[in-house]
């Protein structure tokens, strides 16, 4: 891994560790706070745009849901844009885990990095 890739992975981990902590705590508004105001969000339900859509999606998730992720690839398209492609697993208290592929585009704003695009894909169907 070259230093740029390591730096990009650190950017992603910072953003995604905050996302994971908020998901695990079932704090939908805290999850949404990690996204840009105009983020395009595609979970396993119809897509939405903006923080209210993100918060609504995570509010509908069951208590006890936890997230885990592993960074597979990174690409920096500009100084303020990093793409991450990940393996992610969501675990539940009452059903089998959901393994997905996750693509995120994180964007640097004045006060930090935020998720501007979030796309989940289930490849096992």
C-alpha cells in the first residue's frame, strides 16, 4: 500500500468508525450527522437524499443491529473526495447477519469529512 492509499484509508476509517458507533448505539440522528446535507443514500430500501432520509432509514432499523466493515479498496479522485469500497456485515438479535458490499464517497468540508454518497449492494441474491 502506498502512503496515499494509507492516508485515504485513515480518512475512511475516521468517517466510518463514527458511522458504526452511531449505528451500533441506534442513534439515527448521529448517523445522519456523518453525512453531507445533500447526500445520496441507498440502503436496502428505496434511496433518499439528505440527512432526514438517512435518519429515517436508520430509525427504522431494529434495536440491537450492529455494523462491521472492512475496507477493500480506496481511490482519491480529488483532494476533497475519497471513494471507499467495503465489505460490511450487519448483525441482528433475531435473524441471520446481512453481508453486503458498501461503496461510499466521502467529501471534505470546512469542518471535516462526511459521507456524500452511500450505496449498499447485496450480492447473494
